[in-house]
C-alpha cells in the first residue's frame, strides 16, 4: 500500500481527514502500524492519501474490537493475494466468537444482578440485604 501521493499532506490534515488525533498518528508510527513518513526540507512530516485510508482502516477495525496487534496482522493480510481474504474472515470469525462469549457472560451477570435487585426490599437492616450478602460472600436465601 503506497502511503504517498502527488499532493503531500501535513499531519494535521491527515488527522482531520482520518478522524484521529495527531498524537494517534505519531503513536501508530512508533508502533509500526504506519510507515515512517517522508520529511519536507523543513523537517515536517509529509503524508499521502494512502495514510488517510490506512488510518481509517485502523480506526474501523478498532471499533469492531480488534486489538492493535490483530490490526497489524489484518494490514499484512490485506496485501496477501493468495490467502488474505480467507485468513481475514477467520480472524473476524474468531473476534465474533470472543464478543459472543463476552455478551453471554454479561447476560449472566445481568441476570444475577437483576435477581439480587428483585430480592432486595430497598430498606431495613443492611445485614438482611441480599445484595450486600452476595457481595460479602454469603449465600443468598
């Protein structure tokens, strides 16, 4: 993926177009998610539209729950014409399975908390509160 085009962009322009902070761009450069940009004679960074596209890819992947390390792998796979699409699908399926497991755990926690709230009268002695008993390690009645 070529990161440079005919019209170079400043880091501020790239940040604005990609919807990220300037510090995020610098961080991704340090982490190797973005290649080192070329420099102008003044020393300022110079970017192309490819960098904007790559930053959007990273941002969208993060929004889907992928870690930066997983995104690094997805970026590498995006250039693999032989196995890239299959491998990307497998990674997305794995991410979906992890999300579904987290949802199931949260639903279990929600059901338990709802049950405790239903059992709690909201008044009286703290020793008789089922929520406090459950948090204190005592068994619910």
